[in-house]
């Protein structure tokens, strides 16, 4: 629920262009100049239109749209536009089903679903340099907190090519140092139901395995019910706090974490918090929070405001926060595990100090 952003000089507009052009590479020389690659979604979609009839042909023609406009929207449209596409599909083709789920929860695609997945080939994209470059542009590095939970960490790391084993269906390393993404790419709108969104730029959310596979899995997410990391910052919607304020020297068997909506989003549902089990996961960090509060209590002692100047107070607070790995600025939340939780609690701590003074 941390809002994803680009590392300058990249912009989302530039990344959209790279995504569309990278998927639909133009090849050929001479008289064949201007043809799209065989694996390009444009090429495969036109092939599907030619090879189907009836309602299925109508569906593939719908994916293309007017002069390819809907295909472009599918690949690089922002979340509200993807929602409009989903709503349009549900209205126009309610009878089309692409997969079914077995008793063990495994998703099995039917013939139509596999055709759509061949057009919007997630496996090929996931193994491409284009995917790695995009993750890098989002600022994914080693030990980056998951945007969904801000709890577990995801990694974009260097692997020594000499030590790495490549399966037959994986591409070979082009250099000794090979970049690898140790993370999941969640489909906000589920791939099992909407396989035509399998490689849509804004439907791919880099996330930890727990959030993607253990908690979200095949749950239906919607913009009205869940925070979308490309649209909304969790920081703007919810505030975390402790049910019982910290008192130095008191024994705490549990730290009960509460959350409340901010005034700008009074009616936003808490489905994201519930579905990702944030409160129970955060409560496993009780000792970390207690150590943080003890450090704050020791650093911000009685008469602190009277002893130090405003500049000195700011410098001391920054030092204390850095040592406790607490984000000092809002934009630093994405750099620290449970950064949002820590920052809210430390702000609550200082507010309480001010009220008691």
C-alpha cells in the first residue's frame, strides 16, 4: 500500500512508451521493414482474429478496438482505464470463461485462456530484460519493502553468472553478473479472470510472495475496495497507533496496534489491511517497536525542548530516528521495513510528549 514511483530521470510516461514499444518490436528490412515481431501482441492478436469465428472472434476484435486503441489501453492504460476495460468486458462477454479452479486452489486455463495468454505472454515478459529494467526504474533494490505490506522485503539483486544454474527454458546470462528479481509480480486484476491484462503495465505490482500467493492469491481486488500502489499512497488514507501509550519501565506482553482512517478518506474500506493480515503481521514486530520506543524515550528526555535549540532538536531527532531505522520524511517510508508503522507511532509519541509538557 505504498505508492510506487519512478527514479529520476525516468517518468511513467517514458516507461509506458518503452513498455508498448518493447512488447511490439518492429523488425524487418527492405520491403519487410515495419513488420512486427512474431511474438508481438499485435501480431498474435491479428492471428487470433483470423483463426476464430463467432463470439470468440468478436472478443478478439474487441481487444483490438478501433485502430488498435483498446490494445494500447490494455498494455499501458492506468488503473482507472483498466477498470473501465474490465467493466466493458464483463458487460459484453459475460459468457466467456478462461480458467477454472480445482479443489486444491490451482488455476487451470482452458483453450481460450491459453490462447489469450499466448498473446499477452506473461512468462516471456517476466524473463525479459525489459521487466528487470522496469523494476529497476521503480527503485526496487536489495531489501526493498513490499509495496502491499511494507513488512516483507523484495529484491533486485546481482547474481554471479558462473554460479547460477539456468533451466532450459530460461535465457542464458549475457554477463558474469546477472540481475535477478527475487519477488512476485501480482496481477491486481487477477490473471485467471482477465488474462488479457497479464502484461498490462499498471496491473503488475511488485510484491512479496506472502502478499501475492498466501494472502491475496485469487481474491478479487477492486479500486473501490483496495489500495492500488500505482494510484494511492497508504500514508494518505490510514494512520497506525497503539491502543495503550508507551510508558517507560512498564512490561508489555502485547502491543495492540490500531488503525484509523484519515479525514480525507473517511469511508475508505479496510479490505487491504484485512486481506494482507497487516495487524497480525505487524504485531510480530513487538520487540522491535518496544526497542524503538525505549530509544525515543531515552533520547527525548524531560526538558529536552528547554535545553536544545530548534536546530539541535531536529538534528538529535534525525540521529535517533536513523539509529532506530525510522523514516524521518514521508518519502523515506518506502526504504524501511514497517516504515509506515514506525513513523506513525513515533509521531504519536512526540505528539503525546507535547501534550504532556
